[in-house]
């Protein structure tokens, strides 16, 4: 295997691990937040849901 192929495999693995961690964080925070109406909580949960789906969020 060429070095650049190894790099792409590693990058893909790293991205998948980050998605898994975001999904796990989303589940944990959603359970802790319950039915929270705090806008910051909703935004955080929305951002984590987007990240776990592989979509980059917009800062701000």
C-alpha cells in the first residue's frame, strides 16, 4: 500500500471515530438535559447531531 493510501485510510478512521464520539456525547447530553428549553442546550444538541451525521456546523 502506498503511503498516501495509508494516510487516507487513517483519516477516514479518524473521522468515523469523531462521528461516533459526537453521537455518544449527543446521547449523553440529551439524557442529562431532558426537556431543557435553554437555547444554548438546544444549540449544543443540534450541533452534536450535525457532527455525528458528518456535517460541519457553522461557528456562532
